[in-house]
C-alpha cells in the first residue's frame, strides 16, 4: 500500500512538472510562433482575470522568424508582466503591442492600474522585492535588448522591451 501511494504521488508530481514546463515554454511557441503563443496567453489571462485586454501584433510570419531565445524571453516577459498586473495593479484595461519596425522588435505592455513608485536600478528593484521585474530586466539583457519601466501611482504602469535583430540595442 505505501508503494502504491508513492507511485500515485510521483505521477501527480510528474504531471505538475509537465504543466510548469509548458507554462515556461509553451509548445505553441515552437510550432506556431510568438504571435500565436501571445494570443493564447492573453486570451487565457484576460478571461481568468476579467480584464479587458487589447493585443496588437506584427504579422505571424515576421514573428516566426525570430531567434528561439528572443521569442522565449519576450514571451516570458509578457507572462510575468500579466502575472504582476493580475496580482497587484487592479487594472481595468491592458494594452499589449509587439511590433517589428525595420530591424527592431518592440513590445509595450501598458495597464491603467494602481501604479507604484518604480526604482530606477536593478539593485533598487531587488531591494524593494520586485523580483519579477528584476527578472524581466535580466532576461532582456541576456538577449542584448533594452527594458524600461514607467509607473505612476494611481495612473498605471508601462513596460517596454526593445531588441535589434543584429543584437544591437537602440
């Protein structure tokens, strides 16, 4: 009987691990690209959080040609931003755009929520326990991109990520 219980627990943990892996890197990202993965993420998040969300994307054909590490990191930044909005912002509306302009990919995530006094430095982010924001900034740095945060108390927050195709930042 104890062995049977352990097997059941291992199966449950294995299932949870698969779910976490799918959330970290959704299979749709590999098969259909960043645009489709973001559409699915935003639709699910908006339904769960009952927040009106507008998504503006460049054509999928453009987004499918992105390097794998760029697509994954842009997806994870959007995922973390939406998680933060759902937990903290009390937003009524979220706008997300992911646009290719010449050789640059630009993602902007804007909410009309509570906002906050945003630290300027990475150290300031971690010192104030904004670990998700610090993680976003580090992810973007790993791909040679730029990350910016603007937030005003009672007026919402905007996160902007920029990446140049040749690894150069603007």
